[in-house]
C-alpha cells in the first residue's frame, strides 16, 4: 500500500515539485517584492523539472492509479518543461512588472498541467490536467497588458473556454456511461477499462461521445469550426501571451486527443478518421488562406497556428486510419509539436524583445528594415518563419516530412480504396497548403529584409534575447540532426501501441507492418 | 586525406565555410570580404577539377561516394554524397560559374557586401549538394535550400520590382516542389511495402523498381509539377523572365546556368529511371510541351526590347531542347540533352554576364538605345559575338554539338514513331528562330552607326572603357569551354555516356515495348543508324 503510494509520488516528482514551487511563488510574492529574483527562481525551477523528467526518461511502461508512466508521457513532459522554460523567458517583460509572481506561478502550474495531461490514464485526471492549463491562462491573459482590447480578449477566451470544458465534460459523461469506468488502460486484460469497453460494436452513443469530446478538444487546438476566438484573442494580448496561447493548449489538446480518442476509444466509431481528416483539410486551408490577408502580426500568427493544427490533424487522421504503419502519425504529431513550439515561441520572443506595448510592433509593416538595424534578430525571425514554412534544412521541414509520410503511407497501403483516395487528397492538400503558408511567412521576411525603415526599432530585454537565441539554435540543430527527437517520438508511439488490446483490434491494419 | 570521397566532401563544404567566414570577416571591410569569397570559390574550383581528373573514363557507378550512415535510426535519411556521369559536369560547371558570378559582382554590388557574398556561397553550397546527393530526401533538402539564398539575392540586390519577383520565384517553385516531395515520398513508401525496410538511397530505389504500373503516371505527374516549374517548361515559365530581369547579374548568371538545370537533372535522375513506364506513356505529351516551349520562347524573345528579357526567353527556348532530347529517349538525344545542359549554362551564363557588364557602363538594357558599340567596346563585342555563336549553335562551338545530337536523336525517334516526326521538324525551325533573334540583337547593339544611351553615362562622368582584366577573367574560362566542348566533345561524352545509358535504359525498353504493342516499326532505318555511327 505505502509502497505503491511511494512509487506514485516518485513518478510524479517533477509535477509535485513544479506545483510546490508555484505555491511558494504565490505566497512568497505577497511578502517579498523582488521580480528579478523570482524570475531566476522560476527559470531554475523549470530547469530542475526538466532534469527530473530527464532522470525518469527511460522508465518502463507502468500504471500507478490514474497515472500512466510511459515513453509517450515522458516525451510530452520533456516538451512541456522545455517550452515552459522558453515561455517564461519570452514573458520576462510581464514577469518584471507589478504582478510578477502571479505570472511566474501561473506559468509553472500550466507546465504541470500539460505534464498531467501527458500521463493521464483516467478521465477525471485528464480533465484536471486540462483545467490546470485553462484557469491560470485566464489570469495570465489579464496580466500581460492593460487596455480595453485585453479585457475583451480575455473575457472572450474565458467564456468560450468554459463552454468548451462543459462540452468536453458532457462527452466524458457519455464515455463513462458506456464503459462504466473512468480508467483508460490497464496492464492486464482482466480489468475493465474504457479501451476494452469500446473495442466492441460501434454504437450511436459512442459516436455522440466522440463528437462531443472532439468538439471540446477542438477548441483547445483551435481547429475549425472552433477556431473563431483565436484571431481576436491573440490580437488583444501581449506577444508572450500569444505564444503561450498558441503552444500550451495546443500541446495539451493534441496529447488529449491521442490519449483519449486514438488510444482510449479505438472502437467508438469507425468514422473517427473521416472526421479528423475533414477537419484537417478545412482547418489548414482556412487558416492559411485567411492568414494571407492579415496585416496585424498576432492576428496573422493566430491564423497560422490554426493552420498548424490542421497539419497536425493529418498525423492524427493517419494514425486513426491505420494504427500500425511505417512511420506513424502519432510520432509525426509529437515531432511536429516540438518543432512548431520552438519556432513559435522563438518568433514571439523576438517580437517581445522588440517591444510589447501597443505602438511598437503591431503590424507587419512595423518590422520594415529590421535587417538593417537589428540584423541578428531579423535573421532569427527569418529562421523561425522558414522553419514554420517547412523549408529545409530547418526543423520544420522534418516535421512536414513525417506528417506527409504518414498520410502518403495510408494513401498507398490502406485496404479500403475510398480511404486511399481521401488520404491522397489529404496529402496533396497538405502540400499545397505548405506553399500557401510560405506566401505570408515570406511577406514578413521580405518586409524585414527588402524594405527600409522609417523608425528603427529598439530592442530591449536580455531574457527574451536568450529565449530567441536558444530557440534559434534548437531549430537549426534539429534541422541538421532530427534523428534523436524523431527516435524519441517513435518510441513514444510504440509505447502507446504496446497494450495487448491494440494489437488484436486495430481498426484496419491494412498491409502495413508493425513498426520496426 | 586525398581520397576522392574526402575530396568531394571537402569541396562541398568549402563554400559553406566561406559563407560563415563572410559573417566573421564582415567588420574587416568589403575588400577583404570580396577577396576571401573569390579565394573560397577558387579553392572549390580546384577541388572540382581534381575530382574531374580522377573520374574514371567509362565507369557507370557512382564515384567517390561519401556516406554518413546510422543504421539504428528509424527514419534513416543518410548524408550520402557521390558523383556519377550525370552529375559530374553540372557539379563542375557550378564551381566554374560561381567564379564568374563573383567577378561580375565585384563593383556592381556596393550594399551589404558580406551578406551578398555569403548568399552566393550558400547558393554554391546548395547546388553542389543537389548534384551530389545520393539520398532522395537529401536531394530534396538541397533542392529547396537553394531557394533561400536566391530569394535574398533577388529581393535585396535586384532592380525596381525585386520584392514581387523574389516572392513569385519562391512561391512558384515551392508550390510545384511540394507535389514533387509527395511523389518522392510515395516512391519511398512503395519501395517499403515491397522490401520491408525504409530505404532512401537513390541507387537502391532505382534498382528495386518497386512502383506499380498503375501508380506510375500519377507519381510522374507529381514529380513533373516541381521539375517542370524549375526547368521551366512552357505553361509554367512565367516566373522566369521576371526573376531574371529583376535579379542582380550574378543571380541571373547562376540561375540560368545552374538552377534551371536542376529541373532537367531531376527528370533525368528520378522521373526517367524510377518511372520508366510512365515516361514511355507520357513521352508524346512531354515532347509536344518541349517543342512548344522551344518555338514560343523563341518567338517571344524575338519581340523583346530589353536585352536581359531576350536572353531570359531564349533560356525557355533552349531548355526546351534539353527536355526534348531527354524525352526523345534515344541514346544520342539523351547524351545531347545532357551536353546541352552544360552548353546552355556556359553560353547563357556568359550572355547574362555580358548584358550585366553593358548595364554597369550605360545603366540601361533597352536594345533601341544602343548601336554600333563594336567601335567603342571591341573586346566586349568580341566576347558577345563568340557567345552568341555558341548560343545559336554554330559548328565548332559547343552549342552545335549539343543541338546536333538532340536533333539527330529526335529524328531517330521520329522514324521509329512517325507521329512524332512533326515534332522533330518543328524543333529544327527553333534553331532558325534562335539564330534570328540572337543575331538581330548583336546587329542592332554592336553594329551600324554608333549610338550611345544619353544621360546614362558613368555617374561621375568617367569615360566608358572596354572590358578590364577582371571582366576578361570572368569570361575567359567560359570561352575556353565553348571551344573545348565544341571541338572535342568526346572528353565530356565519354564520362557521362555510361551513366546516361544506365539511367535511361529501362525507359527506352518501355518505349520499345509500347511501340511493339502499337504494332509499329520499332527499328530506325538502316541509313540513319549508319550515319549516326559515323557521327559518334
């Protein structure tokens, strides 16, 4: 009894540590006003958490109550702490303001929330993780900037987020009603789990549950038709908060879809890949095409982040259609998430370095001539944008490579000819979208490099510059040697597939072979 | 140390190191930066020539393969480089033309000098990489990578409309190459389903031939999208004149000389050997597109009033010959096509350089503003006439060798498949048109009464001078190559023929197969074959 409890505590050590640190920050901040010190403490906490996660990273798959400790969870935690660290650095301007510890503590809680979602093996725990991300986010959005726009954005985000949580919970109630348990997976096939319950005949109620769950999570990842809030909200908040919004909920939402929909509810409905595929096609096309006309930088990046959700849904659809394939969709999504997070946080950190108040950097044209007066920052922004556009040899290219491979793989190997056609369409849409996306990324680059500025921008903030530097370095290194992350992502996918039920009942194994 | 594979790797990395040096040396001033850039390209040139000298005469296997392989990876894209007959000469030409590009920018580029030479060297790195990549994904990485430096070269140092030209160039090429990318992925995955292991090596994919027949045309179209835009073939050529006119001289030289050839090279390396069945089926369509490009490009060139635009459209026409020869799929035509790739790089690269030199003196490219320059600039006129002759294929110059082989090969194909004979005849008319517009340009600009652009002279009123040593040094190597290839093509053909035969063999077989199926005479008449034997 105590032995198991101890094991659970040990495996949760990084999360417990982060929440404890957040509590210290919240309480301590009320008595000690030293933003610089608290910032250093937070950065140290993120670094320590990363180290703790790294210490646990080669553990075998094991289940402790509501927690599943597997390679997939480890990759998500590793991603959460790394991007959490970069987000704290990018938000250093807010962190030095009046409400310093509130900001920093909320960031730590969000990091812990993402880590919980990555390891949830139980519906309630999963919901807890998602709410641990949402609630601090409401606070953070208010902290970044003051102004009517911010108030409007935050209110909008708050109400819609509550609504999506409610829809998601409603879906979970159907899942619980059908399965009679809240546990997703179990090591032995005797225990009742959601996975085994949903292996049976697809039912109408299963379909309803699926749609509700996807709707709730679709809000988190800003997938069409739950994307409407994104442009307005991003536009109204500070650069660093926009970075947070485009990374943390997306990371958690994608991970939750994988854990809950792809692995937990495999037999809920055979239509799951159709649903994901159609959402993917519409999401990326709408995101990219709308971004073409934007002049506000954050609004453009909001549409870009919608489009990137669409790309990642390619991998999810492929994983749903053919659970066993050469280069799996789940691995591709994990890889893409890390690549996307790095480039996005780097981009927003660079904007934050150039100025966070209303006037300085708002429109694309404000970046004119940046290459002349801030050559290094301009080069870094160009690097991030080329990576987001998927131009080799940068990290983003390998992300696109893995996603498109997963889709083309299904298009060739699936047994159902309709599925083959649809995945071919999906792959081609993905390819064309990459070209459309390049248009607006290139517009920013060409304005920075080919135009001259009227008012040179002054860059301030060593912390943000550090975030830019670290992200730029990682984007370059991941481009040159993508192998380590790709391997980790692949191992993560294999660890998800390792459960006995999956091997017997994959929906449509096709001709594809098991991962080598 | 001087094993060929190490030499190859070193040669490719030299420009990359040089590009990094530009960044480091930037504070030391433009003069040093320029000299270091020139030194870097010369080192790369020496490396290339050492490789050419070591290249075996009749080998058809990749030479000097340098691989960095890690079998433990799931997605084992390899960093694998090597040279064979297809890539050897384009590889060497990249190194030669980069020296020319650096010489022509010596005084023309005055702003952001370190960045300019850094981008040029990155471009050289990308091109050397494209031609040596032995891994299908590595090829694509280099293929796309070349877009970035050229995007900046056009966008920062181009003429008035540079921003639009740079964007159009980038997006056009990217849109096509995304489809190419999907096609390449599909080839890899078909190979996976047959062999059970993910394999990205071009040589293995070629020998496995795993793409099923019913999928070949589909994948061929996907590959075609990217390569045809890069070449560019007739309906998708619109980015090219714009990019050429707006680009700085060095950009135009390298774009025409090397980057366009990557499209033809892609056809030769991937479409033809990996999808022989589809190549045979699509052959008539491809030949028609090529010949339309030849004639359309020539007619539009005839109507141009801007010299650079004229040369740009002549590129469309000349690259039509390259693809025509390639898809005629007879050994002679394919060899001619591969030779014409080099010839066009030399002659058009030099013509762009010459137009750039004129522009530097008079600041206009309008043909109508010039006349009788032969008296004023005899040396420039000499080179202009020389490269014009090379471009229109006068016997004795390189252009003749290439076009002659292509046309003979095309007629061979025409005799085998009479439906295609009309294409061969139309292609010959392109030669006449080519001579017309090029000679017309030379006549109007360099002969007749002297007429110099007014109000456009040197900014500080210096007198107009003829070519200086630097400019002659930029053109002389190309002039030597014109006669070398023109008079002794055997040196070049010997080294590429075995590889070309190996690559196109499967597709030629398919064509023969298709012809027999259509109950048509497969063999060319005896007379032609004999006369061809004499030519070779």
